[in-house]
C-alpha cells in the first residue's frame, strides 16, 4: 500500500471508529464556539476527567463571553482554583475582553483573528476553527504528534519547530472534506484512549493494520522527544501564623504580585531557605535556623510572630521548579512587646551562623522578597543574599551579610497581607498546596506541632 492509500485508510477508519466510540463530554453536547474555546484552554496540560467538573462549574458561572469578560478576576481565579497553570485563566478572561471589544462578543472565524487572542496558540486556534466552525484547520498537540509519529514512522524530534510544521502539514492533508470537526476530535481521541504514551492498545486500534510504527516494532520508541530539563528543587519555609486578640481564629495570608508566577493569588507567607546546587536535591533546613529565618522575614514585612514548631511538610510542583515546603506554626506577637527585639536578634544570629557556614560551600539564605525574585524583580534582601552567593572571599561575604541584615529593618516589597478565617476560603483563590494546608489547619490538623 502506498502513502496515499495509507493516508486514506487512516482517515476513513479513524472516523468510523470515532463515530461509535467517542466519549460523551459536556463541551461536545453543544456546537458552541465559546464552550469549545474554554474546554480547549482547560485541557492544556490537564486530563479530561479532571477538567469536566471545572468546565461545568465555569460555564454555569460564566455562561457567555460577555459574562466572563465582565467578571471580577478574583471570581475567575476562584473558579479555576485547583486546576493549575493559572495564567490560562487570566489569558482566557483577557481574550474574552478582546472578543467583546473587537468582535462584538462573537467568536471570530478568521484564523489570524483567533490566533491574535491572548493565550491562543497554533493548536488552540486550529481546534477552535475546526471543532466550532468545521474549518479544515489542523490541531496538532502532543497526542496528535504521537499518533502521527507512530502511524507514519516519523523519526523527527517532536520538540523541534520544524517537526511541528511537518505534523501540521500532514494533519491538514488527512482531514476529509467537510469533516474537520469530527476528524480532529477523532485524532485527539485516538491519542487519549488508544495510542497512549507508554502502553498503546494496538490490538484495539482502528488503524493498526497500516501503522508503520507497529509494523516496524517501534510503537514504544516513538515519538522521538528530547527530554525536558528537570524542574529545579527549592526548599521553602512557610509561616502559618495564628492570630491573637482581634485576630483570634484567623491566620495571616498574603497576595502575590500582579505579574509573574501565580500572579495575584493568595498564599501563606513563605521564604526561600537555600536553593539547591545544580543537579542536587534541596536539603531541609534545621528547625532552629528555619524558625529564626521565618520570624525575621515576617518582622521585615511588619509582623511580629513567634514560630512554635514544625507543623507539616508539603510539595508544590511547577513545570520548571519544585517547592519543597517546611510549614511552621507561628503565633502572632504584640508589635510593642519585648518579643520583637528578641525575635529580631534571633533572626540576625541565625543569619550570621548560616552565612558563615555558606561562605565557601553553597548559596546563603534569602528573605521573603526572594520568593518573587525570579518572577517579578528583586527585593533589597534578595539582592543582598544573591551577592553572597557570587563571592567566595570572607571580606566580600561579610559585606553581603551586613547588607542582608540591613534589608531586614523595614517593610518589604509592599505585598498585600490580611488575616482570614475559614469563611474567607470561599472568596479568595489559593494555589492548590496552600488551599490544602489552610483547609487542614482550619480542620484542626495542626493543633499539635513538633516543639
């Protein structure tokens, strides 16, 4: 069988299989461009089973482009809470406002206009145009590239831009006339259900007979894909500060900066303990210097708090970084009490000891501002501690230590802090790890801590 016949076999048999085996998904029940768009954004980096309840809730609360465009960003993020990759939600709302301003609230059908929407790349544009408007546009994602690599025995690295162009051209040639909507969904469905990454179900595949990869015994080695750089581990110290007096029953949280990682979401205050050396795991910091560092960093932001002990460990995984979290239960102190100078002195002593140990071996500790240094600029404390990691001579290290201590004498970078109770969890959007930590705290999980 020649290449033309192989392509024909693929398109016909795949469509026949899809019409019988397609899943009943909520965004497929209505030929609504907005529903297609929302579902495709949610499905980026996320499994279908995870997306379904989020999609249903999102569409209930924001049923139209106009409703999404006019919603408060906090409400949009709250509806996205737990789904991850929160820039998707912000971009989706920004694009909804573009549609309202530029297209009178109607999803555009022109390829360039769709591609110009914020957060819409080549795949999403192709998916919207083909699924919503039945236009013969390819929609090539990882699932599709895996299927095509195996069926046509393509050895090119799918991480290369040139390979994506090749795949888009091939996928476009395979679309039967007038069947773009069904064909592109069938291709995605095959990759999701049958031609899976590690254990493809070749015996139930509708195009098995002419799959060149299977025939060559290459179904487990294709596609060729350059391994991504592993995420960088970071050890972070988290302050779970319990309020006293008027703040009794509440905990201290802060809102992240307006740009960068997890922008404008709420979190427990946390500080970078010590970045790991390249290729090494981030080591936990001993409790005594960890608690002193937390106290000093909170004091730099204008809060007096006494760490009481380790409450729990947690982990938060991003595509490029992993936060290993040591969570310490802390108690609010009176700003005018004798505790504040003691806390400051302990923090400075811990910094001195830690910095002295780090002079020739590893990077030094960082203040609260460093949590945002790689995302939205550097704070004074971040710059001071960054200087220490770049010098090996004791004199330079001592200068950096003094600069770091000076940075711990006033308000930090102006982040928004507030006290919250369990009822506030219904309104504010938190990254999943902090949502779990706070929910556990309010449920009494950390009533006893390690002293």
